[in-house]
C-alpha cells in the first residue's frame, strides 16, 4: 500500500504553525543500564536514604529490636528509593549517556 498524497486542507497533514519543515535528527536513546551501572545507581540512592532515615529516626529506632528496626527502615526506604530516587537517577543517566554519545 502506498502513502496517499498529503491533503493541504487536512490539519493532520500540515505542519504546525510556526514550525519549519525539514529533516529531523533522531538522537539515539540510551539503552538500559549495565549491571554495574545499576549497582552504582542503587548504592547512590540507598546509602543516603538510609543515612538520613537513621539520623532522623535514630532515637525512636533505638528503642526497637533489630527485626522491627529493619522492618521500619525497609518499609520507609524502599518506596523512597524505587518511586522517588531511581526514576531521577535513570533520567540523569540517560542524559549523561546521550551527552557522551552526541557531543555538541
């Protein structure tokens, strides 16, 4: 099947107002991190999170036994790392990898 000729009256086939038609350069998207990059990213997210939680909750955690203290820290730290820090680290890594691959 061949592509139909663009219809100038159809708004879907016209370029947006103010845009300049021309060739676009597609940048290669960074692939998934290697296991070593992922290990560093996880360490960069987990260590400061646990440090801050221990500093903030230290007196309260000191009254608990080791199992309860670990449960509280893990229950608090895992969502912070997975939903808060790791997406930002993945974006940062993607920007760094793209910058290294496409210096300009």
